[in-house]
């Protein structure tokens, strides 16, 4: 592992620090406690990290075998515009994730869980910083129509509800969401970063390995607490239940599946040499990995209830209970966690606005489907603006007032959000403050 570290020009670095003060006020707790919780890891650095020694040859696409490109102008207008959209969306997700985590961070029952999420948030900040490095270190104005300052300001102005991807526009209901989000949505990030290591644009490819190493910790910050929680639930802990975890999975997995893009898409990413898998292939592998993660949680739950079982015996018992809907030595199939069907609660992609239940069962009218959603989703989320928007749009689709394509386009879109804080024009604000000083 050979990494080169660099910082953004001062005005951009200061803008990110300013954003952090207003959107991530708990950050200051992390350096104080780093040695307590992460004594064997290097301390956090807000910087861009570029992998040194990556190959110079394009691995996939129309230009396979040619030299990797170092400037946007070398790509051509269409590929450069396409990659710019990927970079901006990636930046949006990183800052959006911090805003989501911050809202329920203080609700963690255990300090260790809270500080693990704090580290995830700090590393998400670094990942957003990494994307800014890509935006400001080269001239993208030919395809963006914007100066670097304007692109950075636009991303820093976003709030929950105005980010590029739906998964980052949902409020957390409790600290269960902090953990399940890390296990489910950060897992999508792992797939995207892995696919993008082959990118024909070398600076983007060089950004991926350091981010992937940090993403491994983000997954652990989801999976390891979930393992503890299912075992505590099995032991009778009244403060955590597998049903609460199940509802959170039902909330997040549909959004995770949609982050891969439409199931029929991904050709451009391959053709331009930006990724090595199409959307459907990556989505299928991701879903299977989530299924295995949930199977692991179920066997841990069963072994905590029935210590005599081996891991294989517990896994077979879980499969049988869920297949026949039965009970075994006081354990009901409803006590286990079930991966929701890939078409459940979808609003983008091929299954968008189809009324499919958690087990793949079809519904023919909105009211019966709504009753199913009430039983399968976290109750606080049912009262959210996001849920109301989905239900109103679903009624319009079923009544024939809008098409599915029109409904997809009605879902939240990118927009600027201003406020009392000058973050919405933070780069220029930082420059003006410095000039006045």
C-alpha cells in the first residue's frame, strides 16, 4: 500500500471545515477518544489520498488497452459529462450520509457503537473531500458549465431531501437506522468503489483503493453491532428486537438496490471504461451478499437461543422455519430476519411502483398494500414526508393519472437549499471572510 496525501487549496479546505462545524458538530469528540477506541489505527486525516503504482492501461470498454486518461479533455465530451455526474453524485452521498447520521448519533445505547459511527462519519467527510479534489484539481468547465467554486458550493448547500440519490434523502428514525444503513447502504458503496477501480480516468481510479479500505470499517460498523443485537434479543433484552431490525432492513434495502441504477442500464459505464459490471449484475451480487449477511444474523440468533446447535444446523433450521412458517422449541419464524423481496417498496428501476410485498406477494389495490407497508416499515417513517410523497405518487400511478416513468421523475430531485448559514456559498464566503480579516 503506497498512498500519496494532499490537501485542497485553502479556500476549498476551509469551506469543508466550515461545513463540518455546522453539519457535524460532534466531530470534535473523535480526536479526543481516538486512542481509546482505535489505538492500532492511524489517526484521522482530512485529506485526499491517491493510490500510487496503479497501472496506466485501460482495462475495459471501447478504449481498452490504451493509456489511462489524466485530464477531462482527453475523454471526450460525452464520457467526461458522464463521469462528472458520477463524481458529483458520489460527493453528495458522502456529505448526505453525515447529515443523516448526526440526527440520531446521540441515541446510541453504547459509547463504542457511537464512536464507531463517528469514525464512519469522519471518513465519509474525507471521501467527500476526495471527490472535491477531483473536481478542483482539473478543469471541468467544458462539460459542467460551472466553475469549480460553484460545483463545490452546490454540493455543500444540499440538505437531507435535496441530495442526488434517494437513500440520502431519508431521515433516520433511531440509532437502529445508523447501524442498518452502514450494513446495507455502505455495502452498495463497497460495490461501486470496487467497480470503479478500473476507471479509465486515472485520478478517479487512484481514489478508489484508499476509500475501499475505509469502507471495510463502515461495513463492520453495521454488521458487528447487528451481531451483538440479535444475540441480545435472543437472550431476552427488551431494548432491542429482531422485528425492529427487520423493519429497518425493509426501509433501506429497496433504496440500496436502486442505487445501482436501472436494471437494464450500465452499458455506458462499461463502454466508457468507468466500471467493469453492468447494473443488473452488480445489483444481483449485492442482493445475494445481503442475503448471506442476514442468514448469518439468523444463525447467531438461533444459537444464542439454542446453544447446542452448530452454525450449519442453525442455518438449516432458519431456512426451514421461514419456508414453512412454523415454530421450534418456542422460536417462531417471525423472530427471524427475512430479506425483503427485490421488488418490494421500489420506486425506481424495473419494479418501480409495483405493489409487491416483502415476500414477493402481489397486491391489487393501494389500501391493502398500505396496510402491508404499515406492518413492515418503522412506524416513525410512516409519518415522514418521504412516505407521503411515495403514497400520493403510487395512488396517481394506480389511478392512471401518471405513468410509471412520470412517477419516477416526480421523486426528489437535486435542488439548492439555502439557509442562515452561508454554507450555500461557502467557498466565496470563506474567501470574503479572509479578505476582510
